[in-house]
């Protein structure tokens, strides 16, 4: 599938900022099933942009603005060809051994309720793929998709107890439960082509990947209760949201901050080769 993405993020401040630095993980990479045809990162003219690869293998840009400003406007856009691999992810950069992804973080720490759901999905079954699909379905029923109920720092424990959240929360609970079963799992940020009309959205997407014997890494989107298809564009990975978030930074001054996001993901003419 030939997918085009146009994603603009604008931070506005009611008082001038003297300095800001942002880390951008907004550039997709090529792997089996995904080919980046073109990609552009646009930042304010006053911003200095430096590219590097982080410890997870994500393409990352550091943007620094060291003069007064009251707005930061970041835009990424480009085209990506995708192929449906039935959720199997291969050919990616893997700096860490799989066992690294058993590490707990503040946002992916399980409690008794998460462990119980994971154990119930497992039962006596030794088929990891079937267990993870059952666990995904269970979480999809337990956590209703509802915006405004959680925030960027919400933990897996809080999201399950709340019974509502967004894709970030679904991913965190899935990761916490999978790791409690000694299954390596990680957070994925990216884009989802969810409409043929290219409707404007105010958020990117998130899902999880877990390591399945004989298959390797497999993508699980709890929010939609499916493994990733050719409608998905994979961008960044990490142990949790904090390590794979599209934009993360600090500033000096600025007073109150307001954020606006405009995202359009569309299917373009042509097809993947």
C-alpha cells in the first residue's frame, strides 16, 4: 500500500521562550514490509537540527532554538510503501538482545490485576501467539477506547483500573502483561491509515510488539484488536512511551503552553513494489 503522511505539531506560548530543545522521533525506517520513498522534517528557521540514531535504533533529530520565540512548529511529511506481513516484523535494526525487552518501567509495571489477566489468557496453553491474541482481546474488552481519560504519564496499572484510555494505554498494559509472562515486549509509535477519506486527526498511533518463538517480533494493536497490517507505518520503538514518543523536550520560560496537532494519513495512487 502507498501511504502519504502529513503531520504538523505546533507548540504556542503566552510568553517568549529564551531556549528550547526537542528530541524528534518522527522518521520511519525501512525493514521487511516497509519502504520509505520520501521523508522530510521541517522545523523553524531559527532551529538547529541534528540527526542521529538513538540506542533503540530509532532515527532521531535534536532541534535546538537558542533565541527568543513564542512558537515551535514541527512538520514531517512523506510517502511510505507497506506490505501486509500478518503482523510479523523482520529486517529491523536490533541493537539489544530480546531479553532486554523484559525490563519493567514506571509506565509498564504490572500489578496483580494485570498479571491475573495475562495468566488467564495463558492458561495451560504453550502456544505464545495464541496466548497473546487472547490477551489482546481481553484487554480490548477491559479498556474502552476513550480520549480525555488519561495523559502522557498514565501508567499501565492506572489505565486498567480506570477501564478507559487510548492506544498508548492499551500498549502499556499489553506490554506489562506480556513481560509478566516472561515474553519480551516493546512499545511502538507510528501512523495508522484508518480512513479512505484521509480525515484530519489530532494524534498519531501506538501499539506493541512481542517476541513469538519461530516467528520473531509480532505487532499487536490492542485498540483495534488486530495485528498490524499494511495500514500501519512503524516509526519508533522503546520500552515505553517515554522512549518512543514523537516529540519530547524542555524549554526555558514561556509561561503557559498550548499544543495543536494536525495529522493526515492517506492512501495515495500507486502501490508498493
